[in-house]
C-alpha cells in the first residue's frame, strides 16, 4: 500500500482536489438553478447555472495564469452570482419551526447576541445560517480549484527538469542548437535605444549642474575658410624660330620682336 501511494502520490493529491470541486460545483448548480428560476423558465435556469459554474472555473484559471487586472471583473461577477444563488437556496430551505433550527438558535445565541442578533429573531438567525451553509460554498470550490492549478503547475515544472546524466550526445547537441537559436532571436529583438527630446533635455540639465556652466557659455570659434585660388595653367614656352645658313640653324630677331623664319641655300 505504501509503495502504491508513493508511486501514485500526485494522482492521489490531484484527486483529493478534484472531488470537493466537483461535488460543490454540482450542489452549487442546483442552488443557482433555483435562484435563476425566479426570473427564467426552469430549462433556462439550468443552462445559466451550468454556465456560471464553468465561467467561475475559467475566470479562476485566468487569475492564476495572470491574464491581467481585467480578468478580476468577470471573476468577481460569477463569484457574486454563486454566492447569492447558494445563499438564497439555503435561506428558502430552512424551516424555522423545525427542531434542528431551534437547537441551532440555542447553540449560537450567546455568540450572536453581542453582534446585535437577537435569539428571538428567527429571520436574522435564518440569514446567518443560510450564509454559513450556502454562501460559503463558492469560496470552498474556488479555493480548491486554485490549489489544483498551483499544484499542477508545480508538477509540470518538476517534469521539465531533465537530469544531465541521462542526456545523450544527440540530446546535448539538440539543446545547444535550440539555445543558440533562442539567443540569436533574442539578439535580433534587441533594438538600439533612441532617447527622446525630454530625456536629452534632462541629461543636458544634469550636465550643466555637474560642470557648472550652460551650453550658452560655450563659445564655438568659427573658422572662416579663405577661398582657394584656382591655379592658373603655366603657358608653354614659344619655340624659337630656326632658319638654316649653310645647313646650320640660325636664329634671328627682327625689329618688331617677331621671329622670322628663313633658309639660305
């Protein structure tokens, strides 16, 4: 027996969470059906009560998964409907003339009288008993459902832990590849930070406060660049005219400084 319990401990714990959830949900459906039957046909009341129970569990799952603050709105609505439906059924079911109810009043009279609830007031006693027997049922169901979700997540986290000794070379290579891809995707998602104008102004004020001067105090000397002279092309020298006397070249310049070309034969 002990060996079986140690082997199936997780299943036993999950079952212990599920049993009160299912039983309370079944009873709550009957109670809420009576409440909805006040303003709806019986068949519609059954549909609505089942929908409320499912919605309550779904909203609780959303709260446990941290879907955001908005999930608390439907969670609060369905929980309030469950509370009113169970409270109303228990209140209408109590028979104030029964021996059990009179024994209840005698038992709690000394406790409730300091709170302003007189033992001779059966209606007030009936409200208190109706809340204790019916109004607390939704909280019991939702509390166990929350514990079931938390325990299931804990089991999942433990199963995800893999022993290093049991890894093969292929597993190690596969894990390394997946880690590299995740790292690459993470680097690609990183974008350069571009400061806003407001942040730049704050940084400038901190800089001025630390160094004791403002940006206006800094004089920037502007250097006026002189226009560059365009280099003029150097004229090529004019070749001197040549004439030949007795087959020898002779250079002669006339009075008008013009060169004369001639050749004596």
